[in-house]
């Protein structure tokens, strides 16, 4: 702890931010209290490594493994604020109950419970220990004082616990140390190949360090535009670079339709620049691997970093990024909740960037192909599961035969009449509102400016913006009273429509035949009881736009299964018409 306070321990650029939650901090303190092993720290001393503050690491012990544990100790025992994975300064307080010898994350409820010491950090100061003990005894006069004294003494002695340190040879190069870091940390907060790539990027001196920040800051600004001022304040060196100027537009960006994280960015660049779907292949390029000779070449490594930089500029360029987002939203996918596959978005963006490089293709054709490809991949689940090999195959075929021709061949094989007439209706037999088929149906409604079910003015798009409910055509309470108890059966998406909240309330638990009789009466009398529909033309349009069978005027619980089958066919037809018009 004294090494932390004096700055002897340093956190290198290849380390990730503090990602533990307060529960893991609590468990670490509990392990120390009980004398359990907490693992070794691994450190390394080298002048060649750049630290987070931009300085060199001379005469400092660099933590290769143990940042999370040391940061947790600093937060819990020294009372210091830490910067979490969202770049926010937070204070983690761990409470202790001497009676039960139990640790827990502090909550305001504990403030009124005298059996808890709300913050163990106050006990770590030699002068404060006796004061806390006396105050605790005064607040809990009936407790076993000897037991409390023993527990608090044991807690205070945590600061004298020994923690093992493995010190790596200072002669080791950064490549070897980075490899050790990846292998060791894969057993903690699990690292993936994208983390490996980020470590590899950061290991390439100042150039790599800045590229890593380029990626990190873009992804964070995409989610939190206000972070722009934090970067300017906390990292003036990066704020003076062209990279920062290139992504400054995000400070005014309000869209959250596509907010890629660092894994997404590396995947898009891997596809666009290297034609590779696997991130570890990108790491091999950055290592200078010659895929023909299988040897490493420093000149190839530099060239790969330059390609990475070029790809970063392309992926983060305001014009192309915002144009791509508009293409996706023009397909009816206007809200992030409608997107069920990030990988479908990633590939579509890489495809967009590749097509934009081909000056023989008009921008209108680029938009058409990308829009259609994205919806196709959503409907077919093309980029789910083991998607990396599919990524590479698709990008290779796009290069060989052209995107439009390749897309047509996929449509002929996977979106045939059999898919639309049989496969899709069958796939709609699900109760998941996250189903890509239900999202595609909503996108089709947005694209056609469809009104909500039984609405005269309010569109599906209005309701996706927060003004409506998912309504059950056969209300759940009605089905329950009619003996339909299975939740998944009641919640089939063929029983879903988007409806204004007021209409949903007016329908209540009535059978479809009963509330449609009220609508028919409403049209005849012009006396509004459910919504605002008061003419037959509007009613027919509402039924068609929401894929509602005409049998709705007469159906009751006994007709439920047949109604759902009929509606699934109509929903599939709506999606087909929508797709073919893209």
C-alpha cells in the first residue's frame, strides 16, 4: 500500500481499466481477513514502457498482473476514488459487521444499523482505530466486547498481510511481456481476442499507444458525448492530435442506433482493411507475420499499423459513419432496441466502407445493397453463432463477384418462396419479443408509416419512440380465464401488436370479438369509446397495416390457435413485401 501511495507501483498502457464490481472488492477484503491466499502480483521494471500519464516507467514497478487487486485495496483500505470502466471517479466503501465478522458493500440502509462499521478504510489509520472501537462499543453496549475487539484487531491487521510478488527480468522485451500479460489475465476478468489486439496495439510504442486511445475514446464518446471535455482536460497530449480532431464530431452526436465498442471497431477494420473476420488474424498482421513464409517481418508490422490507422480514420469519419446509420434507419430500424445482432451491423458497415471505395458503384446502389444485406442477415441469422468464418467467406465472395451479384445468389438460396411461405411463418412461432422476425415486422411497419393497432393518427414509429405498448390481441387475462395458462402460448409474437396505451386500457380483458364489436358500433354512432377510429376505411387500413386477419371480428378463445396461424402468414407476407421493396 505504501508503494501505491508513493507512486512506486505503476500501471502500464497495456493494462485495462478497473472493471471489478464492489462485490469482488468485498470478497478480496474478506479473503485477506480470513487468511486465504489472494494470488501473486507480477511486476516488471523497464524504461521502455509508456505509462498512463504519458511518462516513462524508469525506477517504477510495472504491474503486469494484479492491477484489479491493487486498485481494489487502494479503494477499500485507503479510501481513494478510482476511475471505473466508464471513466467516472467513484468511491467504493466496504462495510464490516464485527458481530458476525461479515463484509458487505455499503448501502445507506446500514447508516441506521449500529452493528455495522460503514467503511473499513477508517480503521486503517493508526489514530482512528481506537476511536472507532470506542464509538462502536458506545453504540452497541450489549455486545460481547472481547469478540468485537478481536474482530476489529484482526481487521486492522489486514494491512500487515504479505502478498507475493513475482518480478520479471528487466531484459524482457515488450512483446514477451505482453504475451505473459494476456496469458495470465485470461484467468481473471476474461480477456478475449479483442483485448489481445488492444494490448498488441498499445505495445507498439507511442504510435500504438495513440492508436489504442483513438479506438478507446471513439467508442466512449459514441456512448457519452459529454466525455469530450474530460479527454481535453485529462489527456491534453491526445487532445492535441489529429485523431482527436477527427472524432470531435461525436461531442454533438445524439444517435445511439450504432454505438460500436472496441471489439466491433477492430472487427470492422479487420474486414475492411485486411479481409479477415478473425481478430487473432489482425493481431498476426500487427506482429508482422508474413502469411506465405510464416515469418515475422518488422516492415510488415509497420505497414499493418499504417493500415490499421487508415482503417480507423475510415471507420470513424463523420460522413461515412452517419451515412451508414441513416441507411440502417431508412430500413425501418430506427431504435437500438430493434437491433438483435451487433455482428450484422458490423459486417454491413464494413461492406458499406468497401463499396464506397469502388467509384464505379453509385451511392444509390451502395445504399440499396447495404440496406438489403443488413435485413437479409437479420432474417437469416447469417452472422450469429460461429460468424467469423462466415465474415471472411462473405467478404471474399463480395470481392470476387461483386456485392449485388453475391447478395442475389444468397436471396435465391435462402429467401426463396419456401422461406417466405413456410420457414418464416414457422419461425414466428415464438414468444420472444427480441425475435429478429418480430423486429423485422416492426421495421416493415415503420418503413410503411403504419398506424398503431386501432389508431387513427399515432404511428408505430411514434410508439417505438415511447408512446405505446405491446398489446395482446387476445388479452392475457382473458386467455388465462379461458384456461390458457401456458405463458409462452399467451405471449406468442403473433398475438402482439403495438397499441396506444389508452387503447390498451380501453380494450382491457375483452375477447377480440367483443372489443371489435365496440369498434364497429363506434364507427356507426361516431361515439368514441376505444381510440379515435370512426370510419370503415381507417379500420380496414389499421387491420391491413398490422397484419390482422378479418376473423378478428368473430374470434374467441377456442379460435386462438387458428387465429395465430393465420396471422403468422399475414405477418410473413408483410415482411416479404417490405424486403422486396428495399
